[in-house]
C-alpha cells in the first residue's frame, strides 16, 4: 500500500512538472526575444488563426468539385375513409402507412469555370495570409530590436554614469587631502562635493532609464511579471563604414518582402474574382442521379422486401440553366470585381512606393548616424584630453573647481552622445541588413 502511494505521488509530481510552462533560463539574446514574440504575440497568433480559416476555405473550394450525395427516408401514416382500388369499395377508418427510402447525387459539370477560379483565388488568399504573418513578424522583430538596443544603451549609460561618479569620488578624496594640507581652499572641496551630488542624480536617472527600458521590452514581449527576465549584453563590434549601396539596389533586394508579396497575391485573388464574376454569364450544366423505392401496407399480397425490390425507381438527368436576365446583378458584380482588382493594383503600387520611401529614409538615417557617430567619437577623444589636462591643473591649483566641473560635465555629455549615436548607428545598420534579407542578430558584425 505504501509503495502504491509512493508511485501515485511520483506520478503526480511528474505530471505537474510536465504541465509547467517552459521558461527561459538565464539571459535572453535578441534572437530568443524575437522567437518568443513570434510564438506568443497575440496579434501574430490572431493572424495565424485567420490564415487557418483561409486554408479551410481553400480546402472547401477544392471539395466543391466533388458531387454531393444525400440519403432520404420518409414514413407516412394516414387514416380515415379510404377506397379499396381492387374491390372499388369504400372502407372506413382504415389505417395505412408507407415507407420510401432514396439516395440522391448531383454533380456540376460546367459552371463557367467558377469553381476552378475559386480554388485559384483561395490559393492566392492563403498565400497572402502567410505573407501577412511574415510581415507582422518582421514588424515585431524591428520593434524588439529597437527596444533591445535601447535597453543595452540604458545599461551602458548606467555603467558610464557609475564610472563618472567613481572618478568624482576619487577627485573628492584628493581635493580633501589638498584642502587639509592647505594647498587649496575649502570652497574647491564644496564644489567637488556638489558635482558628486549631481553625479549621483545622473546615476539614479540612469537606473530609472534601465528599469523603464526593461519594462517597455517586457510589455512588447508580453512576458508575465513572475518570469525572470534579463537580456544578454553581447560585445557589439561596430564596423563604422559608410554604406554605398544605392536606394535602387536595396529596393531591388527588398522587392520580395512580405508586404509586397502579400499585395501581389491579393491582386491575383482580385483577378480571379473578376473571372468568377464573368463565369456567371455562362450557362451551367449539372448531372443528377437518384435511386429510390417505397413500401405500403395497402398491398397485403407483397411483403416489405418484395415491395422495395419491385418498386425500385432509378433516375438520371441533366439540367441546363441559361442566365437570360438576372436583374443586372451579374453585370454589377462584374463591374465591382473589376473595381476591386483596380483597388488591389493601387494597393500594390502604394506598398511599393512606401517601401521605396522607407529605404530612402533608412539610407539617409544610416548616413546621418554614421556622420554623427564619427563626430561624437572625435568629440569624446577631444573632451577626454581636455578633462585630463584640466584635472591635472586642478590638482596643482591652477584652475578652479568650477573649471573642473565644467570639463567633467562636458566629457560626460560627449560620452552619452557617443553611446546614443553608437546604438542609433547599429540600429540603422540592422535596418539596412533587414532590407537585404539578413536576419536580425547582434552576434556577428554586419558586412
């Protein structure tokens, strides 16, 4: 009995463990964040369901080529005064019953190719729905990449702020010693301590920015609050080069992006809708077949199975329907189908133009980010040398504490601007790579 209880307890524990949702352990890479969003984003999951509906419609349009088959059975009872047809006598209050089974089948032989074009249209609709899913994945990937890089920037800014505060703390200690030795006035120490307080405010602001960046990324991924979440901080090797690809060459590489392919499939679908509408002008030819029998208890000389055998009634027929006048509905439907095709054509052109403008903006932003990064890099080198020189002069009393504070603030501002320009440049480079068809990753430098 104890052994059985142990097995039941062990089975229950295993069931709970197997039912627990899988969670990421450790730090999340950019690729893990994107994959998690693809699997859990509500909008993408909704689009997957829409695509499944379109797939079902495609299957149904193919099944419409098959014949329809149905079975019928009827049982009737009648009572009251009735006539005996053999004896020509009126019989009162006689109860009679009859039973009639049948099976029917029908098949459309020709419908103006409407069913064939319906299959092609639904194939295009299903392909378009798949491209819409890919487009949503691309959009969420770019948003996650931006938020991921913003979080990395916030973390790196916090590190820079803490290092800057440590530098001021060291300067405070040196100044305190110089003041104690009488080499500098006490006012210098007060100004350095004020600068240290400002550095602490910068650290608090940087910590808050990290918290807000993580919150934005969590919300974008729809991660539950109880799931531990921290991102990996890969070493981003920034190969600062000016992109020389033309907008046209990038556009040619990006023509196969999902938003363009989806619009192309929708244009194809609209074209098949026109063909379906035109197919209603043609006559329709259908084939029908049936097989039935019946039994009635008024024929007492024959039994149930004998009557079903002798009363068999197979039939085969053809039906031709010619649309002569349908209240102008076929003409109106055809005109509207043509208008929808024109709308789909304009939608394709609109998306192509939008993509071209996006690439134009991306290349311009990449060039601007390159110039800003190079300028900020040179500015940091200059400010570092200026601050080093000012700090040396401050230690020997050649400059005031105000001059030291100004030089320190200028250096921190230059470093912050360089960090921002660095991550902006990385993001713009990733967008250019994205239009080239390369995956979003931070593991390898962009070519």
